[in-house]
């Protein structure tokens, strides 16, 4: 019987034709101050030299394992393949064009060690371009407050994160139907099932490049993001006790399809609501608010039907 060695941290690295930067990504794991890790590379049918580069690293370090998909599965399914093979207490994943700063795994795992009630920790990161030029620091670019309840308004976890194997076992696999926003869907599920911690520590480098999924799949990312927000909004409202005004802000500012529709919907909604505040009794105001929230343009029941 083969004994499977347990490690502190499992890092999953899915890749499809990542030859340009993957060596830097792998080397950044090897150079970590925290050395109790395994790196599982999932080669998703690359046609360039990605596999060869990975095999050269694996020959030099037994902590590096390679799994090659027989068919191109895309990101969420490849993540599931990698995590199915993981033996770590703590889990994370990275991309073949990004890399860790030397103390990344140490800082994230220490945070989880010292905050036993936290299931996932999110930290800060630098954003660079294709030629390694610094662009901005993630913490300075947030539209919404970095807290668990505001996750429903947008993905505030970002590219630097680590979570417990126990929460992964609880919520299950990445949803392959949410390709292009599979991470956002996963974070929302963790938020509803557990606790998320945030730290401004700058531990990662995220690269923006012209042929990345982020750059080439903007429409799909937006569509899937809105789908996920519609799917989980009610649960977030219930768990975090959103006020009526916060629900209204969410409907107006988040669940929009185009800037023009957002402006029309916002003006229409505010006009009705202001009239109710100024001219109507509290009883009538309550009725119109309920009508707007439950039966009007922003109705979740209606949105759910539109998504089917």
C-alpha cells in the first residue's frame, strides 16, 4: 500500500500553451520561503513547449507533479483535476503568466494558522504588463470595499488567495458551467459557507497580457459574473442582513447589462422612489418599495426566468 505524503500547501498550476512565462511561474514556487508544498501542474493539451519546460523542472524537484489531460478541458475542469490530486492542508492556485513573491506562501499560510476561524484569505498583488512594467497595486483599484458581504458586488478576492482543504471539501468542485468566472463563483460559495479574511500584504504579481482570458473573454466574463450575482444575491442578503437601501443600490449599480440601461433604470427607479418619499404616506411608500423590489425591473424572480 502506497503511503501518500501530506504537505502543508498544495499549489495547482493549470496551463494551456504557457511556454512564454511558465518557467518564471514555477521558479517562483521553488523560491518560496515556505518549503512545505507540492506543485501540481495540469497541462491542458498544450501544443507548444509547455510540457517540456514543466518536465525539466519536475526532474529536478520531486515536489513538482505533472498531470496531462487527454482532452482540452479548460480552466475550471483542469482546476478540479489538480485539486483532486492535492494532499495539502491549505490550497491555492496560480496561472502560468503570473508569479509569487518569495514570502507569498508563508504569509498566506501563517494567516490561516493564526486565524483558525477563517476559511479563505485574500491578499494584495501588483499588476504588470507583458514586458514586466509595473502598472498598479491591486488595493488601490477596488471599486467596492474589501469585505465578505461586498463580494456579491464584484470579485474582491483577486489573484492572491489561499483556503483550507476543509472548506473545499464542504463546497465541492469548481463549476465548469461558469468558465471565465469560475473563481468568482467559488469565492461566493465559500462566503456563504464560511468566513473570508482580507490582508493588504502584497505577495503576488499578476500580468495583464493581450491574449489572456481576462483580455479576450471580457463579454463572457461580464455575462457569467452577472449570472453569478443573480444566483447568489438573495443568499448574501439573508446571511449578511443587507438593508433595504443596500439592496436598492445593488439592483441599480450591479445588475445592469449596459451603461445605457443602467442609467435608464437608475433614473426610473430613483424618480419613483423620491416621489414616494416626498408625497406619500409611509404605508404607501412601503407598498411601492415592495412592488419595485419584488415585481418590477429588478425582480430576482424575473431575472431568474431570463437566465433560463
